[in-house]
């Protein structure tokens, strides 16, 4: 019998390779890819290393897995060691009965970094990956050379973020919920966004295929656990002097981009880059822009 999860995983990987430009596909094939499994309490984590150089770790969001970074790995593996992994409970790692606890994510990342013997890392987090990366950063600030928070504020309590207009978050939340419900009724993945589905249907299809690899995961239950965990006050970021880049999409209906605008000034060395005509998954929808922003940001750090 064919394992549906493995079939979906292989199909998504093959589709990602097929839509790469020939030059990028050749780079991917030529790069050294090392795959491994890391035993952790109650689960097994899957990870990949591609390329060589300073380590950049990519932490994916709720609707994806390690495959979602294919456009970044292809771009950066010639100069960096790109580390991608699937959070606990996400394919191709082992399932967890009852679903994963996001409180374990930062410990998993710490164990992976130790396992790979990385002396310092650059963390690139998207959405749910922000929970992992901020909590790791707060525990091991000396290990992180740079932090990128794409469409996320992680475990920071959004309601506590100092906004110029306190009503703005509530208004955005109501409108965004209605927009997501409308997209779901029409078969559009809200984290991908209506524009991606309309302008780049093949990319939207790939986005959904990657999400389908972890179809057995109860994402709504995990989403509730993530929300319950987001209790840190914004002041927790004040002491983080590591270079930090917030990247947001101006059409995001999953994360309010203006929250990043309010958080960046609290940090000694942070800035925000907003990408126009982009939804929640800027790294996927506008990969060339995202990669350019990331490249300019990481250059001075190295």
C-alpha cells in the first residue's frame, strides 16, 4: 500500500523542482544535501542541510513543513549552510498522538543546533516559526547572529503591543477573519492569499500540496495552543540587541503587519521591510523580493 504522506511529500518535492528555473534547479542538484533524523522526547524530527558556509536556520509556519523553503535554499545554499527542519508533529517527522505542544519547539531547535554542532546561527522564522525562534533567542541570545521575523511576532501578546490607535487591532481582526472565511469557501488557502491564487495558480497549488503533506495534523488544535502561549509582553524584546529584520506583507490576513511596525522601535537594532502586493507568505509568494531583503540584511552580519 502506498503511504499517502510519503506520496504527498515526494509529489510536493518533485513539483517544487519542476517549477525552479533551470539555473536554480542546477544549483540545487549540485549542492550537497544531507538529511537526518533527530530523536526527541515523544517524537522524531526531520532535518536537511544544503550548501556550505555560515548557518541559516529556516523555521516554517503552521501550514507547511521544511519543503516550503525551496526558493530560499536554492538561492542561499551557494554561500550558506541552509538548515531546514520540520517542527515536531509535522511530516516527514513522526506523528504525535494528541498533537504537538509548541512549548517544546524551542527546546527542539536547541537540540538540533547542538546536534549539528553549530557555534552560531542566523534564524529566519515565518509565522509559527516565530514562536520557536523568539523563545530560543530569549534563552540563547549569544548563539544568534541575526533574527528575521517574517509575518510574525511569535510569543509576544499582540493585544499588549503599543499601537498609536488601540482600536486598530480589533478592527483588523474582524475584517481579516471575514476575508479568511471567504477565501476558504472558495478553496483558497488564506496564508497563501487571494492574490497568489489569482496571479500564480501553480504556486498556490504547490503551497496547498506542501500543506497536505501534514494533513493528519490537527492544525486548529495547534493554533489554539499557539495563541494560548503568546503571553510575553513586548518589553521582553527590549534587551535583544541582535540585528533583527521584520518582513511583512501589506495584504496579510493572518498576521497584522502594523504590529511589527510597533515592535521594531522597542528593539535596539531592528527594522521593518514591508512588501507590497503580498500576503502572509511573502517568502513563498514574492520569493525574489524576500531573498533580496534577506541577502542585504545578512551580508553585514557575516
